[in-house]
C-alpha cells in the first residue's frame, strides 16, 4: 500500500512538471505586425467610410507582472463617401497593456497617447496635413502559439482637430514574435 502512495505521488509530480513545461514562457521584448479595418465614428463617419489599418509594434512585457508597454506605429486610411479623396491618420503612440493572467487565451486592456498626423487628400486639390495629440483605449485577446503570439484587438482613437473630435476604431488581427 505504501508503494501505491509513492507511485501516485511521483505520477502527480511528473504530471505537474509536464504541465509546467508545456506552458509557453512569454518573451520580454516582442516585435509585431497587425492589419485590419478602420471604422470612422462620430463626425468623421459623416464624411468617410470604413477603410484599412496597418500597424507595426514593439512590445515590452516583464515576465513577473501583468503590466507591459507597447509602442505602435499605425497607418489608417478611410475613403471619402462618394469618392474623390480620403482621410488618413499616421500615428506613433505609447501604450500601457494590462494582461489578465491566463494559461492560454489572455484578454488584455490597452490604452495610451501619442502623435497623430492627420491628412486629407482631395482629387485635384492635393493633400492637407497637420500634426496633433491623440489618445486611444481598447482591448483584445492574445493567444500564444509555438514561437509567436496572435491577437485580435479593437481600440477607440480620438484626435482633436480645430475643436472637432475625429474618432475611429481600428479592429486588427496581428502576430507578435
């Protein structure tokens, strides 16, 4: 009987060791790319339609705490309703990322602020652009895979231009290495 308990204890230790080894350790520094739709909101939605987003990412995630930092460079373009031009937002933002502890699929919150270059192009008239301060907040879900992470994310972005709030929500799918 004593041998049964020792064998069961060893099997339990082996199972715990196997489970711990199977978990994927997070990387402290990650690079990533994301792409998706850019959906205009509020006053911006009156003049432009849904467009696209492309983002490059540099992330810093300490291994022992759930709060990390991300620097995002993003390009969002939305075509004018009726054609003849577009609005585009090129931004560099610093963001805090709070990941909820989880073994596999991890929800997270993200928010930050940065510089947004707002440009409007009208066919036959050229492009007008200005730089402004803006902010963003949202959330996502990440899933670690073998050697990289995937994520889906939505963030509300706001840039104030001449007293008008220009709001849009990029919904992106990305990969972090």
